[in-house]
């Protein structure tokens, strides 16, 4: 019997959400595979900043709660918990001009900033429970967004 079979219905729902509808279970890089669905969701939103803002805020709050609940039976900051990657990616694309190129660059920059964890992301992850799990990715997403915005500005100025 696998671990998933021993979970309560509540835990199964939390597991489903925490693993990003199971995208965080795809090896070998669960954080990267778990960051793909929000790219598709952001693309489907189509650059509508109001909806993207709503999705970003809801995802940040939900991730903090879900990651905290998931840690209770999956372990602290388990690699398959990727709800935080979703929150971070949405932060990386909010207010970014809508284009496939920009959204893919945001994905790459987010993955880099999430892995490197520059200050203050490395401090944010020290928050308790699911908030620490989520906060460092939100900061990494903001850092990726700022890098992308600066690149777009410089490209426009230098082009």
C-alpha cells in the first residue's frame, strides 16, 4: 500500500493542490516541472492584468495555507510541494507585457532566482510553516520580474 492510499480525503486534496495538480511529482526537477502549469495558466489569462493580479494574490494566500498543511504529512519544504512555485511564477509575470517570449524569459529567470535564493529570498524562507515555503518563491518571482522589466526597458532604450 502506498503512502497516498493511507491519506485521508482532506490530505489527498491538500496533496493534489500542494503538488500543483501533481506536476510537482514529475522527475527529475520537480520545481521546474511544477512551474510549467502556471505558465500555461498565465498564457490563458492572456495578459489581463486584473485577472492575473487576482490569480497572483489568491495563489500566494492559498499556497501559504496549503504548503503549511502539506508539510504536516509530506515533511518540511518537501521538493514535490510546488504551490509556492505557482505563486512565484505569477509574481514573475504580473505587469509584464503579454508575449510568449516574455513569459518564457520570466520562467527561466524565475527558476534561476528561485534556485540561487539571493537576499531577501534566503531570509524569507525562514518564516514559519507554509509561509516560509511560499515567501522565498514570491521574492524570487519579484526578483525575476524586476530583472525582466529592466531587460525590457534597456532593450527598448538600446534598440
